[in-house]
């Protein structure tokens, strides 16, 4: 039987007890879980889809989902898309439209510009251009998230990607409508590692893509990692996570609500409180216990908090900031006095939510920036999904004869230092005429 919630695990970083420091290092050293049975299974599925195409997609869909499909029915047709539009409630469509408008408006600010240098006889350019075709993956069934479709597909369309494909098993009406609003061109009702493999390598029915983005389960994540290099991916996603920095002025009920907003996602989700107010964790525990009673996903949230939740007590505000940068959270909330004063010092967070009127839930749906964020500490080096993920750059170099001659001696010297005589001669033939 699962353990009941009896309070967040305590880590006291004010203590000289090495056990507390070790417990915090372990939390900060979490990973997305790249190895194990999911990785082995993904390898098998990818090999089969690469070798047998559509037939393997059909086989694995029946094996893993108990759903029989034929290649001719992989794609959701226009008639079904129209039915989905008619069936969803008007208030749900209105909410999706509001989110769509705000996400698109924000991401239009990220459009790249050509850059470079113009000198006499020299033109150097970095030219951005959109990828040609990308795939968005969206989980299906009880884990269907139309918001993730908007957050992944809209930046791609804003970037100018001509063709965006959505892969999702058992597509719900709301996911189909979200895809329509986001500008998705084609929707394929297949999922799992077989969908990732089909998108990466292409089949008779499914076109090959340049990049795959979007969240998925352990098998989807393992498959994305394995096809990286054949195509690009957005990153290796781990369970969702939130770190809340809260001081003595924070409302324990709001802290509890925001921790629960992540805990209800997944039993593996991480919800962590960091505070310099020693009395706050007990108050938050009591608030969590009260709110759990009426939470529909109480079992999931409880398991998450019991297994992965924590309350970390630090000495002062500076140590709260230090803890945040060590943890490198996907979502970071600032429920503190003068929260804006901390923002400049935070270097390792996927998204920062400033003040008690900015819950993480706003970022999930309507604020504007994509909620596809680095997890498992990847915020140390990775960024939120954005227009930049769907653009590649090409270098353009044009030298006239005088400009090449001015660089020729250096080019020849470097080429010969590397033992590449043909490189040197290719320059000398242009500048001296004999290649000597």
C-alpha cells in the first residue's frame, strides 16, 4: 500500500550534519533516466521501423496499445478534424484561442535576423532559415495535453516551418482542435517509440522530418535520444518539476497549491520548497494535507510528494538563491519579498515565475512563453523551446581576389602546419597562379 502524506522530507542546509548536504546533492544530481528497459525496447522498435516501415508501426501499435490500424488510417482526415471542431465546447475553444494568440504574439518577438560583416572585398553572412519539416509529439489517452501541442507547434509555425506534423495516439477532439489552431499541417494517430522512429527515418506513409519535439513517456524519450543525429530533437525530458523559493511572508496555502500543481502531473514529478523561514515547512505540510483531500489526482500527487518532494531550509535569502542555481529547476517560483530583486541572480532555471500573482499554471497555459522546458537539471545548459529551435543558420562567404590575397599567407601557413598541402595549393593557384 502506498504511504500517506505525512509531510515533505526535510533537508536542513544550515546543519553541519553531512547527511543533509548529501541529500541535497542527490536531489541536484537527478537525471532523466536514460537507461533501462525503455532504452532497450526503443532500440528494438527503431530497428524494426527502420527495416520494415509501416508494417512495424502497425505491429508495435497493436502490441503496445492493443489498437489495430492500417497505414491508410494513420493520418486523421479533414472530415474528422472538422467534426472535432464542432464537438468541443465553446468555452474550451475560446480558452484555446486565447492561449494561441498569446503564445504566437510572444514567439514573434524571437524571430531571428541575418547578421554578418561587410568590408571592402569581403561579405560574410549568417543566414537563418526555417527547418523544412518538423514533428510534434503529444501524449494521448488520459495524458492528453492540448496545451503542449500549442506550446510546441506555434513556435515552429512562427519560425516559418512549411510543414508541421503532429504524432499522437488516440487523438482527442481537444488535441485535434489545438493542432488546428496551432497551424499543424498533418496529424498522425500513432504514438510511442514507433512514431518517433517513423518520423526520424520516414516510411511509405509518413514523411521524414528534420526535428522532433514534445513530451512523452520513458519509451518516447528513449527513442528520441536514439534517433538524435538522424534528425534533431528538442532535448531529453525527465519528470516535471518545480522549485518554490518562499520566505516568512509567503502564504502557505499558495505554496502548497503550487507544489501540488506539479505533483499531480506524475508520480515521478519533483516538488521542492526552499525557504529561510524555519516555521514555513510545517505550515505548508498542513496546507498540502488539507488540499490533497479534494484533489482528483490525489493518489498521483501523494506518491510524488512522498517519494520526490522536499522542504529545504537555508540560512538566508542569499542561500535560497544559491540553492536555486544548484538545483537548476524546470520551473522556479519566487514567493518572497521583492521577488524581482532575485531574478538577475538566477542563472539556471527553465522559467522564472515572479511574485505571488504569477503561478506556474499561468506559464503552462496562457502567459505566452513555451512551457516545453529543460528538466532534470538541464537548465544549467539548455533553454526553453522557442523559435530558435526551428531555425538553422548557413554561413555565406564571399571574397574578392584582393581579399583572398590578403589572407593567403596565413591560410597557406596554417594548411601546411596541418599537413593539408592541397588546401594551400587551392589558395596559391588563385593568388600566385602556379600553386607553388
